[in-house]
C-alpha cells in the first residue's frame, strides 16, 4: 500500500481482515440486484435499438453503476451534499442515466440522426457530454447535487478540471475540510497507468491551495479480466508501480463479485471521509466488446474473446446466487427486468417527440442568476473600467506598505515598495502596480481573485511580491491584498507544482464554478503553455461551442524577443490566433454595440497590451462584461521595468476604458496627409520602433499605431486609422519570425479592413523553425535588419 502511517494501515487491516465483516441484509442485496438490472438492461436496450451506433457501453463492468452509487450513498451518509465526477467515454451514458439520473428520453434522442441542432454551438458526441442535477438520495433521504464534467476524447484530461471545480465549490461554501463537496474520478486501466496527467493531478492533492481533501478514484481495469491465465493478461506497470507513485491505497476487487465491490466502495468512501486522502478502487473486469461496439476484438485477442463470450453477465450470476439463497425468486427477478425495460420503452417513445437537440440540457456547470432565463446576457454593454482617483491612491498606497506590525521584509523589497509609493505620488503606475490596482478594486467589488502558477507569488521576474516573507520568523507570511477593505472578497495567490497541464486544467475547473471570480493562470514563460496544449485545444478554445459552457479564465503568458533563446521568448501567439473563430474575409455586422458584440461572438479574447493602464483595464473588463470568455494576455518581461512603459492615473480614472488600439498621438497625427507610412504593431516592439523613429527623425513621416486587442479584430478602429492617412503605405511590423507571431492573422484582416485597396507589407524576422535564436549577436542583427525595413521608405518600391 506504500502507506507510512500506522493508524491508516491498522484501519485498513481492520476493514479487510476482520472475519465475517462483509455482511449484507436481504434488502441491501435486493437493492444491489436492482441496480445491476438497470445497468445491464440499459446497455442491452441501446444495443437492441441502435446496434450500429457507437456508445462505448459498459458491458463487462456493469458493476460500475452500483459501485458509484454506493460511494455516493456512503458519502451522503457522511455529510457530503455535492459530488463532482469525471470519466472517459466508456459507460458515460449509463452513468448519466442511472447515477446522475438524466432523463432517458434526452439520452435516447441523441441517437436520432434527424434531430436538428439548436443554434447554440457546434456540439459534441453524446458520450463526451456532461450533466448537472440536484436530487434526493433515496438511501439517505438527503439532497445531493451531482455534476458529471464534459470530457474530450483525451481520456484523463478532465481529471484536473474536476479537481479545480471541486476546490472552487468547497471554497465558495466554506468547506475547508472537504466534508460537503467531493470528487470521484473514473479511469480506464491503460490510461491510469500511462497518462502523465493522472500523476500531475495526484500530486496536487496535498498542496494547500489545490487539495480537495481526498478523491475516490475508480479504475475500470481490463488488464486482468476474469481469468488468471497469464497468456490472457497484458503486461503493464499497473498497479504496483502506480501505487508507489500515487501514495494512496489501492483496493483491488473482482468486478464479478457485486457484494465485494459494494463493500470495498463503502470502505473507500469511509476512508475518504475519515482521512481526507485519495483512495483507488480497482474493479478487475473485462470488456465484452472491443474498443467500441463497431470494433472486432477477435482480430487481435482471439483466445481471450472466445473465453469472454462463454461468460455469463454479472447480472445473471448474481441473480442466480440470490435466487439460490432465497433472497428473491425468479418471477420477482423477471418483474424487475420487465419494469426497467418498460421505463426504457416509454422514454424512447417520448424521445420521438423531440425535434431540436439542445446542448444546454447537458450543461455541467450552470450559473444561476448570471444570465437571463433563456441563457442570454442581461445586456450588451460594458461600463467604464476606470476607478476614482481616491481608489487609485488608496490601493497604490496599500501596495507600497506592510499592513501588519513587527514584520521585517527584505531590504531589496523595501526599496521596491518605496519606489511604488513614489509612483503613486507622481500619479503613475508600472505593470505590477497596475495589476495590483485592478485586483484590489475587484476585491472591493466582491470578486474573488485566484492567481496560480509557478512562482506567481513573487513573480517570475521579481516584480509582483504579493506574498511578503518575514526575514526573522520562518514561514511567517503576509498577503497585503487581503488587508485592503473591511468586507472585501478574498485573494488567493498560490505557487503551483511544476506542472502546466494539470494546473491549467485545475484553474479552468475552478473558473467553471462561478462567473463572479477572476481566475488567472500565469506561465513561468509564455512558451511553457505548450505542455498544457490539450487543455487549451480541447477545453478553453472550443469549450463554449462544444458544451455551451462559458469560462472567464485568464492566461498570462510572458512574451518577447529579448535574446534569451528559443525556449524563453515566444508565447506562440500564432497558435492562439489560428484558433480564433472569426472570418478574416468578412467585416462583422455594424451595430451600436459593435465592440461588445464582437467579444460576445468570439471564442476567446487575445490581447497584447503595451501599457500598464490597458493591462489594468482589460483585467477589470473581464469581470464587468455581461458574459464570460477566456482571455489570453501576452504579458511583458523587459517592459516590467522599462522607464517608458508607465501609465498616468489619467488613463485609469473614472470614464476611461480599455483601448482596442492606441493611435499615434505625435507629429504624424497632426499632419496626416504628409505621412508616408503607417506602421501597425502590437506589444513590446512598439518601444523599439519609437526609439528608432526618433533616432532617424521620422516622427512626421511615419505613424505608429498599436493593436492592443488582436482578437476580436478591431476592424472599425483600424479603418479609421487607415483613412486618416490617405497617402501612407501600410506595414505590419513584428519582432517575431514571419511564419510566427501575428502576421498571418493580421494581414488578411487588414486587407478586409481597407477593402483590399492597398497591399499590407511585412517588416520582421525571416521565417524560422525555432521561435528565437540562441545567439545574442544574431538577435541584435535581426533586430537592426527589420527596423531598417520598417523605416526605409523605399523598401517596398517595385514590389507588388
């Protein structure tokens, strides 16, 4: 078991080594039989009605349904009233029907190929969908809320998402010990042994800001099956090595023995309630069909499947046992079957009345009261994101001080706080102070903020310092942002484990629980998100389209070409922009609420702010919008301390807002007819461009406009900018390589903006396989070359 705690070991011994401990009443046995009837007959019904449809049935491990219900029953008895579940596709429809208790007609109508899809998104296959339902637990007669989280085909990807949602629900109801809210994760054996995300998720279980105080893991294990013949068992590191890694007890039980399964599941639920630690139930079973119902397992496992096809179902075996014991008789057993078959038949008849397939009926995380009753935003406007001068000063002064007495901070940090205070006196902010003001103001408005990632408390670049450490008392810390206002919302800032996939999934799950929280994940460097690509590709980007599930998670991705080599430079903006759902060739429909409507229609928002004020505004806008969209922010590194990357309070006071573009405000804008070139750019390269322009004395000839919001693309504002300079040629300048960065996204949209009347020229690095060079001299040579291109007014003559 790899458990070092003597009390825990003795507890397990008592549960399994006490003679005669596994006893069940006749009523309990009849309930178990009824649950097996439903589990088995559900799959048989689907097979009879839709034999050629994939459904990833549960045949061979029908005992999973009574197993899950037992865990839920026991947990409900121990005070749990909310269970959040995650699982792969095998058995999902059965769990939805017989554990969550989704209406059968809604499941059956999913098999109707003629059903029209509602205009709610692209949808997903039926065995990926989730559900949320509150009902009475018939065993304990207590209310229980069940949520099954939607999952893509990446089998274990939902594990950290479930844990994050569980943590959030515990947080919001003040459940600090996991006594009210818990999670259950169902795994396949191969995925449990082979998928690294399983272990990333396990390793979060003991971290203070990530623990959910114990999860019951159920493995549907096809590795061993019903036979002890070693020729019919596949070799695998599972389960011994797995137990060593996860540091949790693993209870192995034969899935052909329903009473043993029920007992073990009771013990697992009791373990979780007693010790608040993870536990694994390993259901040793077999798969009666192949990978899915269309697959022929005899191709590759002929001997095994000859044996499997001779096996009676677990329902048949258990029914025969109970009949022989006199617990039930044959007519009673047949009546139980007939009763459930009738329920299925009647539900199928009702399902034929369904004309439209509503994805919203499968929502796993509803937000009551946030939208209108028909799921629409309550408005299509966003108020000013500015603050009063008093609030800016108040938060700024708090950010410059230590709110507790007799607390000694590091001398270097004293200088940082003093510098913040001087900025506040001068009515200016840098990046860290702008972030502090955005967070602090939202906390005042009752918005919980959670910032998570590697080294986020201090900040990778030692700029944030949201957790102060006493230099004289070990492990004594202070979070000043939790001392701002008398009735403020709490601020959670937490250094994560060295994980991206697991932690980003966790934060996504946390953000699912409530729209009234700002949840941010910061990558240590922007390109580190690539090990979390599955969460980005499968959940964040298409989540609303697939599952009608809005999410306001914020990704902070440090980005910038600064000569630091290929792995610490690019946050890969081209990847995020390539996944934006807008059409580059179509100008969006004009309306009074154009800017907000664009945000509502997009799948996510992508920004690269060049000023602290705009960063401040985009964080506040994320909460003040009447809907939720993921926000991708390419954040700076060198700009954190750049003397020109400062903003005035004037750009942040009441009445101000996020600027989608920042037009040139210098000499070029005073005489637009004399401007020969307008250079569009985004992010840090703006400061390189303005410095070069000043050196060359070209402030009147070249206008520089910053595109702060890349997606949705600001067609309306950029059209005004282009029209303002009628004699100027158009150049897009970026510091990234030509096949990376923003160019491929921006060029066709700029062409649409100007109705294709002019070319859009490129100034930037040449195409490359790596994001950046590892040689400092080469880096500087590339920089000089593309700045020459940006300001050489003859560079594009003769080209078409």
